[in-house]
């Protein structure tokens, strides 16, 4: 048994927020789930939660969201995969209003603990030019040269959390997420990330018989991908730790995009002809998570193998696409 807490999950209609709300409810906590999207667009909805549709960029909505609760997990942001964040920099920057107003409300409403979901996009781009990236240490965020737009907003919001802790005594915890994937997330529409996009493209090729797949960049760029179950465990452990500095939360199993495609092809039992698009958004050349610090503090790091997580993700996306087709909602999905 655990002591029941009253917890706000901001961004609960999103991928990670939905999984977190589910975990907190299963642990016996009272959850207020908040998101800007209409309830029927949330990835997961739980009737036992207090579900609120609010635009948290607005100060008064943040006070409404946190009033009467004990803790806040802020996962709310206008974001998506590389294609989205490279083409919507101003929208990504405006997410600073969410964290600003939530912190103000948390301070004024007596919130005990506050978690902020940051990103590996805060890291200095000059340290990510080699596909054989040895792993980004937390100190590599400075001197600052973050991902334009999204990364700068995250870095600024990290500093705001720090100063609310130092100046007002608000207990803040910050984790830098490295590419989270898994079921119950977006897999098309422009906001999807590489693992979901590759699953969708391979499924489309299998359904249509068009054995060609388009890969952004040259396929040699590298990333690490963390399965959602590891992410949720990490969020929980970091929130209730004594870690005051921003910390990496990501897998250290680095693969190239070509290797990721190999993996999905193997899961699907298909081989595709690859067409590379050098002009498409592709991000940095190499990014990986150095997990020395999280191992030191928690004696743990994300460890679910990519192949295992991708198989579960692929199967879930395939089920959703089959449902869409049966419901006549995805008629054009396979003709893109």
C-alpha cells in the first residue's frame, strides 16, 4: 500500500501522460488529468480520473488545474517528431507559457512536488555531429546550443524549475527524455516519431504491396529509443528521489535509422526498397544517452531491449490501422 496522493498530470491526453495517469491510478492515487485536446482525442481516458479539458498556456487554467492537489507532473507541450518541431518552432516555444504558469500556480497553491519533462533536444548541437555519439552527459547542455525552438524552450524551462526551487523552496525534479516510444501514441499525421513512423510505413508497404519505404536523411543518423514502461518507472523514481539537477532518462542502446528499419522489417517478415530523402527533416547526426548519473543515483537505467519494445509497438499500430480500415476511417492511409 502507498499513501494516497492527489496528483495532477498535465498533458494527460498525450502519449506519455496517458501511460503515467494509468500508472498513478493503478497505484491508488487520486488523479486529475488535464489536456488541451477534446476528451475524444486523448490517447487514453480513465473515467476514475478527474478529466479536465484546459489550455494550460493560460494562467487562470493552471490555477484551476492544481488547486486542491499535492503534486504536479508537467508533461504538457506542443510537440511531435522531428518533422513537427523543425517546422513549428514558434508553437514549440509557446509551451514556455505552460511551465511558467504551472510553476506560479504550484508555488501559490502549496504544491509539494513538481516534475518537469524536459528533452535531449536541450543538448549542444556541436556535441551531436558524429553518428558514433558516445553518449550525452548532463553537463553537455552547456555551453548552450540547443535544438532551435523546442530545445531552447525546454532548456529555459529547466532553469525556471531550478530557480523556483532555489527562490521559493518548490521541490522540482527534471528529466531529459530521449525518444520515448510504445503503444497508445501517435503513428501518423505529422507528429509521430521515428519508431512509430517506421512501423506505419512497413505496415502500409505490407498492405499495399508497394515495397518501397522513404527514409529521411541518409539513414546513418543515430538515436536511442526508450520503451514507455521504462520511461514511466524513471519518471516515478526521479520524482521521489533527491536528484535536484536535470538528469537523462533514456536508453543507451543506440541504433542508426537504417538499423531501426532493419528491425521493423524483421518483425514484419518483409524486405523493402529504401528511398532516401536528403531534404527531409533529420535532426542531429548522432544522439545517445549517457546513463552514468542515473545509475549513480538510482542504481538503475532503462533496459527494455529495443527489439522487444518495437515488436509490441508494431503489433499495437497494426491493430489500430486494421481497425481504421474496417471502420472506413483510414481509406486514404495506405495511399500516401
